[in-house]
C-alpha cells in the first residue's frame, strides 16, 4: 500500500523532530536519492511503489554512487547534501527517513533491502538484526 505524501512527511517530521515539513522533505529527498543509488532491480521498484509518487521518482532516479557506501559513509554523504547538516544531525536525518521507509516497506521487503546493503544499515532503518 502506498503511503500518502502528507502522512509520509508527517512521520519523518515527527521522528526527526523537525520544526517544519520543509525540513522533513529536504531530508527525505536527500536520503532517498542516496538510498536509490544502493538498491537495484525489483527491490528498488517495490519500495518505490510504496512511497508517495514524488519520493518514488527520487528513489528511481538516484544520485550516483561508484560503490555501495558503508553506513558511516552514507551518513557523511547525507551530511554533505543536507544544508547545514553535521554528521551527528545527518545520522538523525537518515534514521528519521529510513525508519519511515522501513515501516512503509514492511518486514519482508525490508529484509530484501537490507540484503542489498552493506552490514550495519539495519540500525539506520531503526531495526536491529540478530547476529
């Protein structure tokens, strides 16, 4: 089921403790563009189908990445793209967006997403995978 844009941004705003929806949207756009560079094929298409249309398009037309970034570098990349962000605030931004995306995806799809990502992303999605 596709989450409506307003509901998606409200979840990100609440989790990120942003003052405005615009701040939540800015974080969502950057994080989903970076995530899209790491996902391929049916998994990326299935996640996009569950996102609001404008965010789905961002996921499907991602920023370019030469290699899958480990979680720490993913956060640093987000910090570089989010105006005024530091690594510390970018971790918050990334987690707010990815945990909302995880809820939207559901457990089965999230499991497939995590299989395409380097180890450690489960925590950014607000989930802890058993070791």
